[in-house]
């Protein structure tokens, strides 16, 4: 009676075991059992097969590569090939007791060790003690250590001597996903094999074979999506395949995958991004809200949009390979491809990549998503720095398209100061100067619009009637703008330049173009010889300087009793102040009319900005002056009144300045 009860219990146990263990996951069921079964690792398989055939078997192997690409399976196949009763052979039979025990993981001579769980020196010492004993029933005692990079430094050091000179019947096989963490001393003692990710096409073929084995109908689009999501890992592909089979039944379709896993299909993405191209922001935001209400997570939505934009960028670059795009090229909207250029698509891709990083710390990931799509709605108006540079280069090259390009280019290479000095010093170049000046004036009058061929910007499309560089909103306030400089109205220029309300320009300097105080300068004739006029102005200016008494020759007494000139005093002040504040020296050098009294130094400056700088640094300047004089000195700076100064001559605006102002009118130059 008792014996019958025991037998019934054993039968019940076997039935229960068979019921629960009858199902085997696809990754285990389709684990490679021969070298030829390795997918995407032909180099590794061929090398190991040749080494076994030739009898050149190493004592240690190091297998490295991404997860799920066949490292542990290769180690087991190698163990079977070396311990098969028909071997060593490159094609183990799989039928002998040794092969079956190794396949099941019950062989006493093939020891698999988890490196993550056995990281200490004590575990390695146990291995060192075990290798002294020969194998029980197999030809080789093989140690397979998975995730070997997890071993501690002490454990690695304890293993060095053993793997360098092991007994002839011991073989070590190491597997790791992080080769960089394995010490170089271990690498140098092993034969290394680097495993690669499996191509998507081969993963798809393996999934199709797995579906046929289970009598499951699977669409190519669905299998392709699974292969792409696995990112080259066969184990990940089989695991995802089993999950999809669980809810799909006997038929796997992409529509089921999309609905069950909460994916955004390409048709929905085409519709959404076409709305962005059409700048329909309201419809885009409503569509996003509807998509999220259907149960699709924000992270998954962002991931699908990012992959979609990446595929559009690939198509724009001429790439049509289906494995890279994720779908056929015809499935993508031609409207989006034609409307957005590659630079704009790069901008869109960077927006979504940054969006995925930002949602971790955002107050609301949904707000971040809506903001990203709102930016996409004006992406068609986005202008990159490269396009702006092309516009500037095109504007610069306008001179080359003019009939008098050679003359204009020659003038642009010579600065105003060089032309003026050349005119004064050399009377022989008078005719050439007159011709060049007349060419500039003629060209300046002719060019009143933006030429054809420039990039289309709204700011460039505006035409103007007058080539004035001082438009409303430009360098000068609106009330001070010159309305018609083509007529060279001397009166308008005088009123503009005599006004004190300069915004960001200084008062014109005193040079040979201006002769404010000379009464004879009123007889200046525009049509007279240019060189003669310039020479007369220069002679008049030099005579005025010679007649004007200068204070630089006056002597002043400093603390040690020495007498120095004001010019020497300036040099001492500049040299001392330059060490403290160079900007103050720059402003101080523009002063004039220095007057030294017993307890003060007084000077005059024309520019209001420099006057403000000197007033701000007044205490510093006084300390320097007091140190030189050896007593307390005050520094007095006066702003020169220029309201009575008038311009008697018309200033010719250079052609290059007129063109740039014409192109970028209304902006700050």
C-alpha cells in the first residue's frame, strides 16, 4: 500500500514537471548548438573550427561583445567540440553523453561560473585547487567564467599564474560585455574574439524561421520592427518575439503591435508633421493631445518622432536603405521631404534629442512636448548661420558683377587715409584720382536696389528710394536722419552733423576734409582740381598749427624741483596710468589744451563718451598726478562745445558702405 502511494506521488510529480516545463522560450530553444548556427559571427566560428582541425588549441580564450550575440553559446559549443567522444572535432555530434551533459549544463568537467557572483580571491583559490585534479570523464576540464570583468583586482592577480601555465587538460573561456574593464595582463594571456551585433536582415530571417516553427503567420513589417527594436541582439529579438506572440496569437501584424504596445504609426506621424509644415499650430496641439489620451506615453511618442525625423534626414541625404530608414521610402510624406531642407531637419532632430533629456527635470513633460512641436511649426522660416554667411558673401561679391568692377575693387583695397595721403603727396596721380572718384559717385547713384541672386529674406526684399545709410531706426535717431543724400544736400548734412544727439558715432575729426574755421574755405569749388583743393587745405591747416601758440613748451615744476614741459608731463602720466588702467589712458590721450596751475590740471575733450570715462576715473587720474607733483592736485576735464562748428564740405559715402546699409537697413550696424 505504501509502495503504491509512493509510485502515484512520483507519477504526479512527473506530470506536473512536464506540464510546467513543456514550454521553452525561443531564445533557449533556438540556442546555437554548432559553429555553423552562430548568426553574424562567421569570423569567430571559422577561426575556432580551423584551430580545432589543426590541433592548435589555446589554453585560454576571451570572448567579448554586446549582449545576446552568442558569447556563452560559443563557449559551450567549443566545450562540446573539445570533449565530444568523436573529437576533438569542429562539428560535435550532440548525441554522445558528453555533448548532452554539456548542453544541459550538468557536466562535471565543464564548470560555468558567474563572475558577478564570485568576485573574491577565495573563489579563485578554489579554482586553483580544483585544476590540480584531472577531468572525470571528459578529455578537458573547461572553466567558463561569464562577465569576467566583474572580478576584483585581487582575484585577477590570483588568476594570472594559473591561466598562463595551466595543466594541459585545463582550458579557460572568459566572456565579457565590457572588455575595457579586463586588465591588460589577462588579455595578453588569452586569444581574443570580438563579437559583433547581428545585422537586422539576419535577425529578421531568424524570426521568420521561429514563426514558421510555431505555425504563426507574421507580416514582414512586424518582423522588421521586432528586428529593429532588438538593436542587433538575438536574445532581445527572441524575447520580444515571445512577448508579441503572447498577445497576437497565431497571426502577428504591425497594427496589433502598434495598438498593444502604444506605438505611433508612420501614417499618424506623416499627418502630424504635415500639419507642422503647413504651420497649423492649433491642429498640431490638438492632435498631440488626442494621441496622448489614447494611452501612448510621452517618452514613446518622443522616441517615435525622433526616429521619424532621423529617417527623413537620411532620405534627404540620399539614403534609401530600408534597414536604416525603418520603413520603405515611399511610406514617408513627400510634402515634408520637399518642404524642409537638411539643415532644418537637423534642427528638428536636435530639438527632439534635447527634449528627451529635458523631460526628466521638467515641471510637465507634456508642456515640453507641446513647446517642441510649436517650434516645429515655424521651422520653415529657420535660417542657419551658414545661410546668413552665404548672404553676406553674396553681398560682398556684388562688386564683381558691375561693369566697373576693376575700378571699384581697386578703390575698396585703398583706405580713405591712404587715398588722401596719396592725393596730397603726389600731384601726378590727380587724373587717376578724379577718374576713380567719379566712378564711385556714378556707381553709388546707379545701385539703388538689392541685386538678383541673393538668398530670399524679408529684410533683403525691401526696396528703397534713397541710398542713405541713416534710415529711421538705424545709427541715428529718426529725427536726425538724412532723407535725400543723393542730392548731396550740404545743408541737410550740416544740420545732421551739427546736432549733439549722436547715438553711437563720434564727432567727425579735424582733418583735411574739413576746414571749419578758415574763412577762405567757403570758396571751395567741387568742380575744381581735387589735388589743388586738398593741398590748399593741408597748407592752411599747417599754417594754423604754426601760428597757434602751444602750451606744450611751457615748463612746470614737480616735487624734486625739476622743470619739465607739459609734453614730458603727459608722457609720465600716460606711462604710470597705463599700468593701472589702459582704457583710461586711451581716453586721456584724446584730450587737448592742458593747463597746469598751482593745485590743478585742466584739459578739454571733444567726445562725450570719453568725457564720461574720464569723469568716472577722475580719482585715479588725480592720484597719479598728485604722485608725480608730490602734492595734492585736482584734475578738471571740460567737454568742448561743438555746436558752433559747421561742415562746409560734402562727405562722399563709400560705395561698399552704401551697399551694406542697403542690404541690412533697419538693423543695428
